[in-house]
């Protein structure tokens, strides 16, 4: 049976482009700077040239909506325990060989976009579902810039926060517009060499580092980092030392970092799964370089997933996968023993959503 989509225009004009002397039009949203002839699509697939302008072709379309724990993004220091309404669209401006959402991010089929919703419907659904935030995830919200911003603004009007899960590959002017309406982000720092970004992700490290420094020094956005460790690719002691030293020196000791385990997928099925020992080694290097909050992901390790006071070691937030097992923060987010602050956005009590994943049909909220 055909899915009944909400009647909103899926193709909308965009602002970040300019005409070239040779007749092509250049998209200025991300560092790829795709130069398009009439009828061509950009690398991301969802931005295209129509006439003498660049349009977004997937406004209001989604690959599906789901209520997740905020810890799944992963965000450990942003409203712990609360539910987040999550969705993505299709396409991506990177080409990671290890992509673990490749069915969405590399989709070239409009059938992937099985649900639709206006920004107001999404905000209404989040409010009625008791979600404290909405997350743009599964594929990178950079490529659906206009839709993400409109959703974030509609949510903000209802007191609901906006979360971007992104690779950080975006140009300076659209980046500033985008993050003016975001409350939190998890940025994939996929490695720490241009070689890795070029050969494995078909992109560049430099714009990501620029985004991270921008977030830290020019916005109030709370952000955390995730690095997926791939055996033999980006998991050497030297690279992990360089990466975590850079984070400590350029972003400061309070930015949490999550080291996640790789599993063979998409175009990188010749690599083994990441051993848990590799993640623990990365965490140890991060802590040794002064980072106060380093975690592991995709493996079961409650100790390495829990938050301890950086000053005295007291257990502040216990975690087992996406379940909170302990909570001992003062109402203003401090250690009850030594009174050292724990960086992040916390409320007096944590949420109680737990590890549930609840698919949602937005048609039920129109």
C-alpha cells in the first residue's frame, strides 16, 4: 500500500550558491563546492541545479522517525536519560567506506523517504511524545540545512531543543546560520590524518577541525565527539595521541569523546571488529592527555561508560549501555563531595526514558 505523505513541497530554493562564468552553478554549502550543469545533482544527491539556482529536493521528507535515548546519539552530558525524537533524510556529503547507515546515507531511491512532516508537525509530535529534544541523525543534517533549521526553530518555539549529529563538513557562512538554532551536537571526528579522510571518507580533515573550533569558541552549543576506531586505519597510539592532544589543547578538557567499535559494513568488510581493548587503550590515552570525559561505545563496559568527577573520582552518573544506573549530581550539576562542576547541561533529576527505541509515524500527529 502506498504511503500517504504530507502535502508539503519537497523541492525548495536554497541560498548558498553562486553562478560561475562557464555557465555552471556552484553549491557553497559544504567544502565539496559541487559545480553543476542544468539537471545535475550534487555529490550529496539531495541538492540539485534547477534553472539557475541550487534547490533542496528532500524538504519535509524522512527515512523514518524514532524516539531514542539521548545517550544513543551519543550525548552523555546533555539532559541524561531523556527521550529524543530522531530522524534523517537521504544522501550524504561524505563517502565513508565504513558507513554504518549506508542504506540511508547512500540511498539514491526516493522510496527511502517513507515519511514526511512539516516542521510544526515534528515539533508537535516531539511535545506530545514527551521528548526534550529533536535530533537530526542517521545521515548528515548539513545536506538538509534548510529543513533542519526550520524544524529547530519550530521546536525552539515549544521549548524543545535541537541536536545535530554531524561530520562537521560545512562552509563557514551556512555553519554560522545552522548552529544559531542548535542546542547540542555530536561531531564525528573520524580520524586525525588527511590520508584517512581522503582515502576512507573521500573528504578532508581541515573543515572538521574548523567546525570544532568554531563550536567551542564562537557558540554556546554543547557538543561531544565520536571517533569510530577501525583496526589498522585510525587506531594507532600515535594517531590517538595526536587527536586527543589536539582536543585538549584546542577545545579544552571538558569536551567528552566517545570511542566506538567498528563492525564490518558497506565497502569495508575486510576489516575485523574493533577489540574492546583498543577502545580502552584509546580512552586511557585520552585521559592521559588531560581529557576529563572519555567513553567507549558499541561494547559492554559500564565503568568506561560512566561519568566520574574529574577532581575526586566520585561516581556521578552510572551507565549500562543506554540505561542510567546511578545519579549523584547536585541540582546545579556538581559533585556532591568536592563540589567540582561536571561539564554539560543537566537538570535537577535525570530522565527516565531508559534504553527503549520507539518507532513513530508522524501521520498520527497531524
